[in-house]
C-alpha cells in the first residue's frame, strides 16, 4: 500500500469515527429531549441532564452543518432535534428586539442580585460593584458577618435602609440594601431541609407610597442534599416562596441565586406566574456562574487561579405584572465572587398588566 493510500484510509477511518460519534451524540441528546418531560425530574438522571441541557444541545449547532458539508446526511439528521430545540429556546436572546420606551411619567427602579460567595477578607472590589451599579435595591446572598459590617460602614449613605442577616455559616447569610424605607422584614430557613439549608429573606419596601414585596431567595443546590443529585429539596424551598407570594398583593420581586438553569422544571413553575427579566429583555446566554477569575473565588483545593468559561445561568430577577423590564444584563465582573451579579432596570406600574 502506498503512502497516499495509507493516508486516504486513515482519513476515511477518522471520518467514519467522527460520523459514528456524532450520530451517537445526536441519538442520545434527542432521546433525552423527547423523554425528559414524560419521565420528569423525579428521575435523578433527568434532573442532572436538565441542569446542563443547554450545553447538551450546543454541539448540534456545529455538527449539523458539518454533517451536510461532509456529505453525511444521516449524521445531520440526528442533530436536528437538539439544534432546533436550542434555536427555539434561545433565539430570542440573539435576535434584535424592539426597544421598550417607558411613559414619561412612569417610575423606574434599578435592582441588583449578587451572591458574594461568603467572602470575608477582600471586600473592596464588591463594594466598588455596589457603588458602580447605582441600584436602588440590592439583594445579597451568602452574606458573611464581615461583609455585612463592611457594607454597613461603606454604603450607609447610599443605602440608608438595610436588612442584613448573618449566621455562623456565611452560605446562609442574606441581605437587602435599599434607598427606600424597609417597613417589614423576615429572615428564615426551611426546617424541612435536613442539611445545608440556606437562607431566605422577605422585605417590604415603601417606594414613594407603593409597597413592594421583595423575596431574596437562595434555594438549596440539588447536589447538596442527602439523596444524591435531586431537585426535590430545591423545589420544596421554591414552593415555600411561591406559596407566600400567592398571599401577597401589589408589586412583587423574587431575586437571588436559585441554583437552577432555565431548563429546569422549577424554572418553568416560577415563570408560569412571574416574568424573568433577563428572559424578557436580556441578550446572550446570561451565564452568571462560575466566574473563577479571582483567587478568592476558587475552591480551596485548587492551588492556583484558573480562568474558566461561565456556562450556567443561576441568578435571576423575577417580577409580577406590576413591572415591565427595560434593561437586564449580567454585570461584567464578579468582584472576587464565583457568581456575577445581575442588574435590571424596571418600570413600576400603578396597575398590573392584563
């Protein structure tokens, strides 16, 4: 066999291997997308796949045209369902949207949600983010005692109204910083979560005579319970928030680190009743986690700073029909946290939208 023939045979073998692996991927991805709703997240494998479903669909966007170009139409065929599902789900994030022009007499409110990773030492970069964002209301998760003391001292003029709750575990700390008076506040943990329960905070704000109810939420991560990767504890915590919000009237905001992606069943349950500000007016995938660009945000078992791509959207600003989002985006830096903050500017309506 000549060198030319050997090279040609090798290329053919590589192409066949590529075609086989691509088709296998397409079959697995398609089966998951077809079966995940009938099976539901009561199945732990479906729970795990839903957490990364957007990433599971991404390769199909490349493999579908490659299959056509390489004259492997059956390879392209197997990519159709994941590619079309991704496009149907996320195309609105990449297509131009008509600008939303608020009425001249409408009230705008700027809000920020920020998981600060329980940081206790290097806090100045986070203070700078809170100063630069110029939000009217800030929801903080994983608030350490040191961070609470720092924010009280550094931001009291900007945010004269503060509801800051800390425990011996920074992951359970919750806080709200506000330019508007806080007229009621309640911090709680859900006792039905046996281990690793995180904190939640409900406050009422007097915004120029209008009461806004804000839930600062931090449901448990599906991998933190005693039952493997299960979304049931997270769903139970979200049930508590939705049940409480059902008894509230007037404008409602639900913000925080929800430890879920927009492919999860919990996200679907929330958005049946509340709007997702980024999903309405945001651009791009909106990934907030993990930002590991700073040493302090890295897990302790990683000896050196490692820069990774963010690939999960875990942080959200939900709202009821009293609000119309105008702008929503992920803040360009994390200030040493492993989450990037999410900022939104919303119009507050006198009456809810029909």
